[in-house]
């Protein structure tokens, strides 16, 4: 996930936002993925859809482990689809959305969704 990591030292102490791997808990630098699951697109249902938080992992072993964890907590049998994206692409889209409101997009439709944390699942 994106977390603030405390830093001390010159020129001043600060909290630094960083991508922290949800598998090994180390910082993800350059080669990483974001992964999540959603119910969007199932059987033509127009929503409201459910979505998990977005998780971060290193590519490779950490990413595969995190995807297995997501599949266990959000099973396909319950209508969940797991998705992932390269961290670099995620950051580009996030930067774009910082200054471009969904409401101003006349060509697309943004679907309502409900965020579902693992502890909420029954």
C-alpha cells in the first residue's frame, strides 16, 4: 500500500510517502505491481460494484504470493475477478487523475463501487 515512512535527518524530519510491499513489507522501487479484485463486469451487472483496496507488491514472488492471498479472501466463486497493473502505469494514471475530474470526462462512464476490506467478508 502507499504508506508514510518517517525520516529523520537533514534538512529536516519528514514523513515520506512510499510504496510498501504488502507481502515482504519492504519498499517497492521501480519494478512493482498494484493488484486488486473487483466484481465489475460479471454477468452484465451494471453495479454498484465491489472492489478491494489496491495492494502493492514487488514483481515476481511477492506479486504471486499477494495474488494468491487475494484469491483466498475474494474468491472467483463469489464473483470476484483479480486484476493487476504495473506500478509505473498506475502512477501515470494517478497523476493524470490528480488534475482531471471524472465529472469532466464527457466520453467515459465511471461506475459507482463499494470498497470491501477482507474483514468485511463473510
